[in-house]
C-alpha cells in the first residue's frame, strides 16, 4: 500500500480514536464494555476484541505498523463513522449500549 494511503489512514484513525489508551483500557476492563456488541457463541464481542487491537496498535511505533494494522485501522474508522451517523443517544444516557459500543472501538461520543 502506498505511503500516502498509510498517512491518510493514520490521520483518520487518530481522529476516530479519541480515547487515550488508559481510558480505553479502563473501559475494556469494565463490565459494560463486555455486555454490548455482536458475539458468536458467547465469545468476546467484535468491538471488545477490536478495542484490544487498538491498544496493541497504539503501543507500536508508527514505523512498525503492518498492512494488517492499517487494515484494522480502516475498519475502526469505518465503524466509528457509521455508528455516529446512527445518532444513538447523542449525549443523553452515558451508559447506553450505543455509547458503550462506540467506546469499545476507541471513540467516546461524549468527548466530541
């Protein structure tokens, strides 16, 4: 993939992921984060797993990111943008499944 694409992905990812690694880690450790999202056979939800992947990406140096990391970053950006367009509770319930799901993906809509 071209460096320009990686630069655009990096920028879009960092815009979409507005939670610090510490805030995301604290959220993922909470019960509410495990109760939302799509799950297969009671396993970890897709969003919760992606939250852990976001933390792994954030722990890397930019030069060490792989094409798989960039693909995951694009997935995060797409999810956050789609989910925000759904509107959700837009500031009403701080514990809503809509917000908890977005936070699993590293975005807290209450900090926009």
